[in-house]
C-alpha cells in the first residue's frame, strides 16, 4: 500500500494587504521530498502523525511537500500551481498510489477560486481519479461543500490552541488505511449553522466550544460513526461558505451522518449569543494590568492576532503602556526598519525609533521613542512544550530595546506568541514579568496560561478585531449571525 503525503497550509485574511506568493511559504516552512520526513518526524505536526500512521497501519509513505505559511492575504495562482505541481509530479513518478494523506488549513482564499482548499482538492481529483484522499483541517476551517465532495475523509483539529496535530494526522492515516483495505466505506455528511464566530470565542477548553466537542465525542462513540469534526470557521475570509461546520463520517450511512451533523449544528446555532465576545477596552485593560497583583498579567491584543493574518505591528496597547508609565512590561512588535536602526546603533546605545504601525491603516500610528538597545539576536529558536514542540521558528534579526519600564522586542518577521521560548531566546524570563502583551486571541494560552497570574482579552482595533461590521464583506452568504 503506497500513500502520498504532504501539506499546503494557509489561513487567508481577505482584508490583509499582504499578498501570499510562493515566497510567503518559502520564508516560513517549505520542505520537499525526504526533507519533509526528516524535519517533521517527531514534532507536533500532522506529518508526524502520518509518519507514525504509516508504521502502525502498514503502508509506505511517500512525502511530497510541506508548505506552511503564516496567515496573510489571498494565495496567488502561481504559488498554488507550483505547489500542486510538486504533488502532481510525485504522483506521476510513483506507480501504484493507493491514497493521499494531506494537510490543508481549510480557510485558504485563493486567486483561482475563493475556496482555495476546494480548488487544491479539485486539482488533485483531476489527476488522481478515484484514489482515496484523506485530509486534515485546522479548527478554523471554513469547510465547503466542494471540499466534502472532492475529499473522501476530512479530519479536523479538536483543540484551540491547536495541540492535537499528531493525533489528527494519525486518525486520518487510520481511516485512510481502512478505506483502502475496503474495511470501511467512509461517507461524509456536513451541516453549517448560519453564523460567523470570531477566534477568541473558539477556545475549546471552555463553553460554548467545549459543549459542542462533548457532543462530537458522544456521537463518535456511536456504532457506524467513524469521525466527527467540529470547525469554528475563520471570520476574516470573505467567502460564501464562511463560518462553522460539522462534518460526520459514517461507515456508508449518510442518513445517520446527516442527522448527527444537523443536531450538533443546531446546538451551535442555539448557543450563538454565547459566541459573541466581550473584551475589555484598552484603557481599562491596561489600568487593570498595572494594578494587578497576580502577575504576569497577559494582555491579549485580540485585534492584532498574528495567527489570524494581522501584521503584528499594532501600537495601541504599547502607547497606552508608555503613557501610563507601566513597568516590567513586554511587547513584541514586528518592525524590520526599527530592527535595522537598533542593530546599527548597537547594544548599550540609545536610538530614536518610530516603532510599529507601518503596515496598514488598521493598527495605529508609529510610536516615537528614545530607546536603549539591550540585546541583539538572530531571532531563531526551537519550540518546547505542547505547542509546536520541536519546530524551529525564525523571527529574523531581533533587537530588544527598553523605553522606561517597557521592553520592546523588535523582530524582522512577525511571529505569533505560540511558545515561551520566543521570549526566553532573547533573554526575557516570561515568569518574572509583570505585564506581557501577546498578539493573539487564544493560541497563546497553550504556552502562557500555565504561567499567567491573570489573562485579560483586550478589545483592540485591527484586522482581527471582534467588530466584524468594520469589514466590507462582499461574498459571504446572506443572513449570517451576527451580521443580520
Ligand atoms: Zn487555527
């Protein structure tokens, strides 16, 4: 049994002004052939689950590519052609392919088709015919009817912060192997409640999401039900099939699958008011953080959630911290030109900087400061712990500067706060800070919740603002809550 494996993972923000070309993948993580297995074996990734699955369920795994980009704007046609071309070539070079195990995000928007993941799967079908295709999807997938039509098996994450990539990779591998051996006949049924949910209400350890996953686990225990996926959707993709979905895979029982999918989707809808967030305004949040005795206080900059496709250079909370004279506070800002100036000045020197607010009009004005450069680093670190364990990250050249009691970590490339090693790698002990600003809605919790004294979600402006009314959606289907 021979199985092609790979991944093209991108969450696209329709209102980001940063286009996603092939370089956007190559500058983050782009592996081909054997490299895929060598780099990702044993990490927290779906590929590690595929590799484990190949051994456990007895098939030969043929790696193709692993293209992983940070969320930015829609993906170009040329980038998709190049990446799909790698898979096509591998398919032609290898005889007797029985199946495909592939990782997609599920909220890719692309030039050739708004439903980028549906487009990839359609192209796979064109050259693979009826080979079994199993895909894993992120919890923020906007699952479409085209994806369900073109894939045989869809397995979505059960966690946000996302920490179950290995398990889901393994689950997809098991279902695929059983389907190839004719032990099961997977049939997918989907239901989509007419609503959109912002990321910071999709935390899976708490209600309302936890409630839906409890129902999913219950349904998965029923005879004939093979897998249940609950996806929260991605609120910033301007596509018709935006929003949550429930996908139930049964062993050739579409009626049972549809009943269970409808029931969970109905519950989603009943809970719609609980999915509306209530973050604190910036002055209130910063004042509370300064006065708090439960430290470190984590201020979640929900509007500049890098994982959702924002630039990571928002200055609203930084300005407020400086205005209020906060001490022992840390903010990370992606700002290559300020890095350049700090590096040119050197450690121990003082330098005039205009920090952040440079990418677009959503994330505040640059903040003018006189800062002392305290550290310069290459910005490379390896993650430790449950979130992305073992994966090496690269923030580009990085400089730490101090302005009064506020430490500002300036990075060339944006990097979500997924792991404590990010701060430790630049000499900052997260546990000893009073205030840490994280540009994230929920993903930061895997790393920061264990050390946090208090977590405050901040209603900051930005491309991942909870106020969806500010975006000019043109393609979403009508009648979606909370829009109407
Ligand atoms: Zn996600």
